[in-house]
C-alpha cells in the first residue's frame, strides 16, 4: 500500500487495555494502537503478578515448594503440582534413589489431574463465552466446575490451591464415596457438554465471531513455541500424554483432538473436545482402580522423608497441563533446597504471539484472541 | 367540539365547588377559577401521575431482568430484600442515590452533568405517544408514531455527550459505537414503521390499534407476509436501538468496560440505567402496539378483559424475548453489526416497502384472485405465495454459496 | 399558558444561539446548537405545525447534528482545543450576518402578515352549514383576513349534487366528503382568532383557535330527529365491508359517522355494536399546510442557508486542526 498522504493520515489512539479490565484474564496490560476500531498493534505488558516463584523455590525445602507451584497456574493447580513432583521424583531416580510410588497414588494423581483439566477448560469455556458477550455459559460452566471443586474439597480440604500431590503419592486418601460422586458427575457432565455445544460452540454469532479470526499456521505456532490446546488447534497432533507418556498415561485409551486451521474457534473447540477425552480417562482410571481393587487399598503414599535431599544433578521434566507443556528445570546440589528452579511457561509463549496475531484486527477480536489462547497471568508472571 | 381535557376540567371545577360548599368552606372560589388554570392544574397532576407510573416501569423491569437471568442460569436471583427479593431494585436505587456524586476532574463538567438528563428525558418523553388502553386523550396524538421516531433520535445525542464529556477512551469508543449503531438501525426501523403508515394513512397510535381491534387476524403482523417480515425487522432493529445483547456493543463489558457510562456513578449512572430499561419497555410497547394489536384483545370473546392488561401482557412478552436473547446469545462484532443493518435489513426493508405498497394498492382496488368461486384478496394470495417464495429464495441462496474452489 | 411557554422557549433559543456563536469550545457550540434547534422545533409546535416540528427533531437534531458532532469529535480530538476564528473571516461573516438580519427584519416588519386562515369541515354536515360557518366566522372576526385553505374541497361541495340538500348528509355526500378529506389529508379545520401583535401592529398573533364545530353549535342546534336517525341507521347498515373503497374503512370498527351531533353518534354506535370513534384526525396540521404550501420556497431557502452554515462549521473546525 502506498504511504498515506499527509491529509489522509489519521492519528492513532493508544488505548491502554488493562491491567484492570474485565477480560484480560488477570492483570495483563495490552497497549493497543488503534485507528478507530481497527487495532494496528497490540503490545502485551506483563509482570503485574510477578511473585518471584523461581527465587522463592531456591530458598525453600522441596516440600514447601509444592504450594508455590499451586499459585502459578491457579486454575489448574493439580497439574502444576504433578509436574513439579514428577520432576523431583525423576531427579531422585536419576540420582539412584528412586521413590516407589504406590499404584493407588498413581491413579489418584491421574484422576485429580484430569478432573482439574476439566475444571480448567470449563473456566476457559465460560470466560470465553463471557468475552464474546454471552454471560450464561459462564454460570453453567461454574455449576460443573463447582462439583469438581467440591470433590477436591472432600479429598484435600482446599478448593483452589490444593497442595495435594506430594513426593511419593498424595497427601490424603480418597473419601469412601468419592468415586460414586465422581461417576455421577461424569455421566451428567457428558450430557452437559452437548448442551454447551448447542448453547455456544455452534451458535451462529459465536461462529461468526471466532471462525477465521487470528489464524495461526502450524509452522508459526511451532516457531512461537506454542504447546497444548493452542498448538493442537492449529492442527498439530502433539500431546505429551500420548507422545511422551509420563505417570501412567500409557495405560489409557484416549484421542488427541486437533483443530483444522488454527483460528480462535479451533483452539476453543479443542478444549471442548478435550474435556470429553478427560472424562474418558477418568472413567478408565476409575474402572482400572476398581478392577485392581485399589479403592479400598489404604496405601496412597510412599513414606518420604520431610527432609528430602535429591542427589546432586539436574533434571528437566515437562508435563501436559491444560495450557500446554509445563516444564520444570531443577538443579540439586544435594541439600534439601534446590539450587536452581526454572519454569517453562506455556502461557508465556502463547502470549508472545499476541502482537503478530492481533495486527489489523478489531478491538473485539483482541478479546477473542486473549480468550482463545486461555492464558493465566499467574503462570506468565510467576 | 370540546377537547376532553376541557370537559374534564369543567367537571373537576364543578365537583370542587360542590365539595367545598358541602364542607361549608364556601364553594365560590373554585367555581371562580379560570378554566385555563384548572386545565393547567389537571395537566400537571396527570403529568405527575404519568411520570410516577413510568418511572416505576424500569424498576419492575430491572427486577424482572435479574429474576429472568437468574432462572436462565440456574440461580435464584435476589431473595433477601423483601419477599422473593421484590424490593431489591428499590434498595439499589437508594444505594445509588446516596453514593458520592463523582465527576472526573479531567472531564467536561458541564456536559458530563447534563448528559444523563438528556438521555433520561428523551427516552421518557416517548411514553407520551403510547396508547396503553382505549382513550381519547392518552396516546391519541395525530403524529404519535412520527413523534416517537423524532424524540427517540435525541437519545443518541445524550449518549454522545456522555461519551465525549467523560474524556475517557472507553467512553468515547462506546459513544461512537452507540451513535453509529443507533443512527444506522433507525433506518430499517423507520422503514418497517412506514409500511404500516402506507397501508393505513394515519400516524395516530390509537387509530392504528383500533384498526387491529378485530382480533389476531387483523394484527398488522399477520396482514400480509411483508408486514410479518417487517415486524421481525422492527423488533431486531429496536433491540439494536436500545443497545441490548446481541447488539450491546456500546456498553460491551468485555471490550470497552461499560462504554459511554464508564465514568458515571451514583445517581447519574442510575439515570442511564433507568433510561435503558425504559427504552427497552418503550420499543417493546411500540412493537406490540404497531404489530400485535396493542390494547386490543387477540380474540373478540376475550374483549371483556381490560385493554391495559393486553397491552402490558404483549409488551412484557416482548421484553421477555429481549431478555431471553440477552441471556442466550453472544455479542456480534462491530463490522457484523453494520453489515447486518446495511446489507440485510435495509434491502429487505426496501423489498418490504415495495411489496406492502403494491398490496395496499391491490387491496384498495379490490384486485384479487378467483379460486373456484371463492374470492381471495391480494393479501390472502400473498400469504399463500409466501412459503413458495421463501423456498425459492432459500434455493437461490444455497445455489449462490456453493463452495468455490480457489487455487491455493 | 402557551404564551408563557413561548417566551420561555424563545429565551432558551436566544441563549443557546448566543452560546453557539460565542463559545470557544467547538463541542459546546455543537451541543448549544442542539438546544437552539430543539427550541425552533418547539416554535413549530406553537404554530400548529407538528409534522414540521417532528421533522425538525428527526432531521436536524437527530441526524445532521449527530453528523456534525461526529466530525467535530473525530477531528478535534482533545477537550482543550479552543476555537478562534481568523480575523480575515470576520468581515465576510459580519456581512452575511447583517444581510440575514436585514432579511429577517424585513420579513417580520415590512412584509404582509400571514393570511389568517379559516374554515371548513363537515362535522355538522352539508354545504349550508359550511357556508354558515364561514359567514359566522367572518362576522365574528371581521377585520381579519379570511381564506378557505382548501378551495378544492369547497369547490367539490358546490359542484356536487349533494350540495343542494342541506343539514343531513346522505350517503353519497358523506362519502364524497370522506373521499375529499382523505385525498386532501385533512379532516381538521380551525377557526383561528388573531389579534394585532403588541410589538408590531401589522403582524397578527394567534390568540385562540377553535374547531369549527363548536362555533356552529349555536347556529345549527336542532336536535336530530328520529326519522333522520333511522335514515342514518339504514345508511350504516348498508355499509357492508365490500361497500367501502378504502382499506382502512373496511371494518365497521373504524367507521366515521359524519354529520351527527351530540349523543347521536354514541347512540347509533351502540345500536349497531360499533366502536364509536370520536373523530378521525389526520397528520397534517394547519401550520404544515401553510408551510408546505405557500411558504415552501422560503422554507427551502432557509434549509439551504442552514446547510451552508453547517458545512462552514465543519470547515472551521477542520482548519483549526491543521494549524
């Protein structure tokens, strides 16, 4: 395009969206350079929720780091814990002092993580509806999320920040009626997903708002380091649970849903489909627990010393959280305090593409993009 | 002929004189009052009553919205203040009344203060043209329908005023969106109204209702297919006019916080809020009056029920549909909003106008079709043709959008 | 009361117009223009030109002013921008202003006062009554120029055969009246009483207006006889839905019974189970008829002047942004 003449040139308006804004999913600040409704550039500014996790972790015993991991991605705290715990267990194993984890604990970990994945995707679904302007899906999503949080409260006493998964197992046994409640929830929830799809996913206006908006090709997604549902939305079949199975994920049969072109709707749809797969995983886990008679097994955690001292060494371990590959790099100097902890955040990489994705779109599309990449500022800022 | 108000004033004066005489106060002075004064006093009393009633409508509507949204969303809604939470809006109102009157320091203070009143006054003035029951006074204005269009166009000025005076970017965004949206949607709305005016030759809302009083088949909505489509266009445009979901872009919470009233709080915010609900009620009432027979009963055997019941019932039904839309649908984007208006509603409205004009002409000349000894009027013929034409159009539409292979 | 309101609106219009030209803030100026235009529309209401008043609101306040505001806001950008007209523009502006002022003064002082208007509806029925009305009005308000504003209507009465009969309209006559009224879009006729304005004796101010019917009450107060009522009843009964040529009048619910007095209308309505409609009014007032008829050209000229002024306002605000 030819350079606009001086007479035609219009002033661009800089709109500072956030850090206090209803739909920046936390305390994100977007510096929008707008020409009318058209956004010429959206520059994300982060750091408003920085709490120094990595430095904290370097001054605390391993056990006490787990609650801090909860506070990174507070929407999916269980998954964050699991990543850290598995990393430390791997570190022990590498150093030749493996912890033997009871079978029941393995299953409980998978069950709670997948439940938390559902809860997290429900929140993504609900808030995405709210971003696009539909308020009702949010409350429907919270109704189901509430049941999951209630179950978490039963088993660990907390509803958001659980501190449940520990080295060698979990902190408490399941309650006796846990699996009944869970099965009841799952059968109800599967039907609910259908109604959510009717209400929002296939709504004409919703399709108009999200189809073809902010398309991310596979190549570009990989270049930006996208992972998780965002990457799968672009059509890449990459899921650590399948491709690098950790914990006991190789025992379950589930699909990896992918999108087609990588627009907002694809990213959103992947999450909706993933909830179904998570239901399948939880069902299989419950079935297998029943088959193996693990439900009445009192052995839910191995005895691990409170002064856990991993051998000298380092480890990088990544797991599939609802937001993508969450990687922990841990360096141990043999004491009970890690000498270095580094987190590879999936949301951070997702947000880094914001500037490219939003170029030339409308203000309303910016909101659609933020919702579709499903970021949690706690994890980005750490 | 005397104006009804004049007659009423004379009666009031006589009654007052009689009353003061029986009470031994000396009945001379009321009888001696000039008629002009009595008329003035009567009008003031009527106005006070009207404003009280009309101001009550948004309060009811706000409660209704909260309850409806709650039941749509598996909640109970307000339950604490009063039985079944009935008084919660009053409590809210009191809260807003006692809040600090904040005016942002960098705003244009004069316009910032003025704006809520412009919006409020404009939206409440429209109530004057609505006939809630059969009456020779209320809603019986020669230019009623036109006055509605004229006065409601003032609302947008208040909104621009608010958005600009706030000196906030979100407010300005909201105001510009509102202005563009309201000005655009006024056109299909006006065209839908014009169809009725073309067919009947009157702008008096009372007469329009009387013309529909025969029953549900006489409602303009069911007169002929063009009016049927027009009714939907009117309603959807009206939803856009009053900024409700799916067209609530001017106050899109997730995008521009609260749009043009972002910076407002306390009683000034309450004015916007009340005006918004009053608007929702007014456009529903006008839609009910124009297309659904207003205060007239849908079936003649039900005409014993007072007209105001029918009027309120139909209006509340439409208000409920608005709420239903709001709590179900997402919000459209600004370009989609405009394309809906200019690329769909407007052409359809033009076709409607043409069709309605032709039909009105045919009806007047009593041209129709003879079908086996039965005379079918042009309107009846158009109803019979309607589904076929729709099917044909649908076929054409599909034919046009067959996937085209493009070289990649 | 209306005089008080008139002066109120006049004062408001002057104040806002003054603000329009004196304020430095271009947006304030635009909003003051809103006040001025609104008051002008109120004047139209006083002139009984309701249609014009609504048009004024719809087009100028709701349409053009919004556009102007759009332009001003988009170009000025900040609240603090002050408007300052270049000195070079003062002279032409002053000249144009003076010329317009002169025109206005000439229009209000030198030109003939608007003809005052009378006449003519068929509420009492028949030509005789109409002529009586004219005579009565002319007698009552002698010295006031009178004129029938719808000569065609009167002409048709004279021409028609029904004109020879008097008092009670036959079906043909009332149909004729109805058709004429429909065509001319008026069923509402006033007797206007005016008196010389205290400010300018050559200009007449409207001080009262009455529907012709009430004037005729005295002249034509004979009660309707039973025979006549029966005749009308028969007439009404014969009006089958097919008997009407106008769609709105197909349904008896909307039947306009002309030429009846007092309770006779209600009586008939009750007898035939018809909704009584007091009187059908149409959408054009007296002022509109004048404005759209005799004064169309000045009206258009005024419109063009306003348009030029609006464009000028936009140009002025744009000029400032480049500076």
